[in-house]
C-alpha cells in the first residue's frame, strides 16, 4: 500500500484532510452511484431485520449497559480474560501501541519458521498496519475476505468496514482479478465474466490453495468472554473458519475494549450485530474457540491485547463510549456524509461517523482535527447504533477539543478571530447597530440579486460552498425603532 | 523494567479515576429487559425449518432419518461422503450411494478437500435465526470436516432446536469449539449482490428428525 504511514499509532493513509479528500470523492460520479446503491440496499435490510424484534430498544439498552459497565472495570475483565485464556492453553501478549503489536506478531510468525500467513479481515490489524510491518520482515500476509482480496490485489484501500470494496463495481473487480491474481497465486480462470457468482468462484479457487498450505493465521476478534476465555469471530464467507481451523498456529489481535464479562453476554451481541451489520437474522458463520483443542484446529493460540490509544480514549469520560463500538458499520450506511464521500475521505481504516469519532481519539485530536467536523450532526448514526453510542455528542465534544488544541498554537484561527470579533460587537447595542449598518451597506455592494455568492478575504471559505442571502436594507432593530414611537 | 502489561493496566487505572474505588462490576445491575425468546409461541420445529430455508438451505422434516438422508443424497449425488465418528448408525441408509469416508485415522487436508460431501449431526439449532451449531461432538467430528467438502448434510433432532439465541447459548459448552452455521457460505461483497458459496460448503441440506409419537422428556 503506497503512501501509508502511521501517525499516533493509527495507520494514516496519506490522505489530505477530510474537506479536500471529500471534494474529489464527491466529484467522482461512479463512486457516488456505487455508494448510493450499496448504502441504500443495506439500510433497508437493516431496518427490516431490526424491526422484526419488537424489543430492539431493550436489546440496545442492554448492550450499551454491558459495554459501559465493562469499560468502567476494564482492567478487571482483561486480567480475568488473561487467566481464562492461559488456563485453556492460549498465550496472552500485551501491546501498548501499534509498533509493539507488530513486533509481537512478527516474532511469533518468525518463530514458526514460516514466511506466509493467511488473514481474516480484521480492523485492528488494519489500524496498526500489520501487513506492511510483516512485509518489511519478509512475511507475506494474504487477505482472505473477498472484498479485502479485491482491495489487496488492487493495492487499494478499504472504504467500508463491512464491505471494504463497496467503491468497486463488478466490471472493475473482473479486471483486477484478471490482471493481478496471477501475481499472488493461482490466476483467474480464462473467460472470467463480471457475474458475481463467477467472481466469487474465482476467489474460492484462488484462495483454496493458500488455506490448504499456510501454517499460520492472523485474525481479529469480535468478542472475547472473560469468564471462559472464549473468542468469537463473526463472518459470512467461510474464510474465517478456514483461517481459524486449518493452520497450526493462530495469532489473534484484539483491541482491549472487545472483552465481554461473560460468555452469556454474547446472547445480546449475537442478536444485535448481524441484524445491524448485514441486515440478516444471523450471519452465515460464527466461530468460537476457547484455547486449543487436541486434534481439532490450531495447536498454538496467541492472543495479542492491543491498547494503541484505547486507554487515552477511556480517559475521556465523554469519548469513552466510543469504545463500545462493535464495528457493525450501521452508522456508515445511514450517514448522509458517508453516502456522498465514501470511506477513503476519512483517511483511516475507520470511516464514517464512527471513524470521525474513533480516529481522532486513537491517533490524537490534533492529528485528525478535521474529522470531528465531517458530519452534519443529523443524529441518524446514534439512532442506528446497536450499542447506543451518542456519536453526535462525541463529535461536538471533539470539535471543542480540536478548537482548544488549535488555540494552543501561536497563530489564532479564523474561527477564534471571528468569535472574538463577535463578542466585541455584541457587547454593546451601539456597536451592534453600527456593525449592522455597515453590514447592510457592505452586502448591498457585494450581493447580486439578493444573494451573496462570494464573501471577501478569508470569509470565502464559508461562501465557497454556501449562498448567503443578503441582509435586508433595514435591520429588525431599525424597523422597531421606526414603527414603534418611543412614547408608545 | 516495566512490562507493557503493567503499562496498560496502569494507564487503565489512571483513566478510570471517575470510577469510585469501591465500585465493583455487577452483572446483576445491568437491565436485561429484552425477550428471552422471539419465537412468539410458534412451533419451534416449523419456525426453524422456515428460517433455515430463508437462507436457501434445503430443509426436510421426517420421522425416518435413513429415508430422508437417502433422498437428499440421491438428489445431490456427491461422489464421496465423510461420516464422522459417532454418527448414529440407525440413521444411515443401507449401503449404496456415495463412497463413505471415515476420519479415522484423521484424513489429510488434501483428502478433506477432495471429499465431495460430509454428513453430520449438530449440537443445537436455533429456531428464530435458522442456525445450526456444531460443537465437534459425536457425529460431527473436528471442525475441518464440515468446512472443506462442498456439500454439507446436517441432521437435527427436533429436541435439539432451541427457541432463540439466549437458550442456545445456555445449552452449549463454551469449552468446545463452536461453529454457528446459518445457511450456506455467502458473500455480498460484489455490489451487495448475495452469492451463495465462497469458501465454505456451497450446498447445505438439513434433515429434521421428529419423534413418531411425542416423547416427553426425551434428552436432546
């Protein structure tokens, strides 16, 4: 992946800030057509699947309560998880940041003597840039999720949490398979068409060889139960089952916030996640394993517990709720901003509303200051969230932090200057009245047919995307004074 | 030297200064007002059959397992069929049909990949979601058996069908490797068009075996 670098431990994709990235994305009409169709389809399915359960709100409330209570005692649950996993033959590793997690995984792979690993789609390993770190150590990581395969073959970036190649149409996918599969392994069959069935068949046959031969797998985790040490991976295609079952060594990288107190808590999340994510009653495959089992599956199991900014997020009592995210992607599909810009504009593996709050917290607000502003605060994400993360609340909170962070710099920002000027103007009626007269005069000079199209100076950044109606000739205060004589 | 384990635990401790020192995690304090089941009084066997069929699995209800299994095999004609240890002998059709393979000694992954089909039991099924759960118990074998062959025929006893997810989890033993299967392997990664069959079995047949007369207290 070219142009990738890590900033604050979160893979940063060399993108410009959100406003610039969004501008080019919005101009891409094919991207917008793909996104509109895809998000629209999945939105309808999600609504139907959620509506089927008349206690959906109670499930959300329980999920939010479990996550909130778990985070308040995160150390306790992690220690319990460590004890449980160790007791059933697993090995637990702790990684304070991305670099350490990458070092641990690289060391574990090297210890097996292997130079190839198969991977189940995992947000955590994208976040830390594991594939790139392994490549630097001479280890090839094969993505096995169909969409991740498309993205990897094309040297592209995922643009959606659930459907990483949502920005690609079938004809593009056929070209990617025909041109690139041969470089990575078994080539695409002759005469491959753009029928999704044939494309899936090509992926099946391309990856089957990898599954049968590869001795090491790397996965993420959707959930881990502290009381039993059970880890769960939720998927559709069966590539997860392949990776979790066939190799001899399994390395799972898991954010520390994924821990659940008990196996029984899965009853809430296994009802919410598939319905929120793909709009299905249940996803095709869920694998759960508890340590190792003789004669069935990997002989060695390593669990890497990843911090990488999560404890900093935990510290912020407003932002903390973000750690409840179960990566369902429902918030992306309902977001009017995501629907128009797609995932790449967000510049990190976590796009959409959840990315706009998660990335600045994991990487540091000062490194992603434009992201909390990549929202209209319409609140659709909050309504869709199965764990009731109040994303608009966190966005507003992070906007304040971004402004505070900017204020720490030597030069005042245009906003802070404007706010200072406003405070000064509003301080006395006389100043306001003067400013209004000046404004009315100035705007009449600038307006065309009653609309201000371009404001002067630095203000053009506001007017570039908005038409402002010219103020009326007479202000309300002047009109009041004129029509209501003093003595009345 | 401070380990990362200590570092992370210390960071968590200092991040949670708003949590009173005396507060303990209390699972009982979490409101769980959601339903224990969404089966809504429906007949669970009928509900499971309907919901599993929604995923385009083929579902047959029978009182005589060998007949239904033979019929499914006659329809699919797999060249070979893995039969894991502990599969009930009385459910097997008479000889004939596909070549039968035992996983004893364990088949190599190449042999599993070359096998056309697998016949298993399950541990639990879930009516509301149309899900099968395998736990590598008798008649199911290790996880790879139901993964590599392209055809999976799974036999469910009616008594094994739980109403909904909470009941199913209570019936399961987390120490065993668990695989939840809801229809054949599928992807919607290309323009969100659902395609059955990527890496797992592309064809899933389910046979539900019902008692000839209601047998109260029959163990699952």
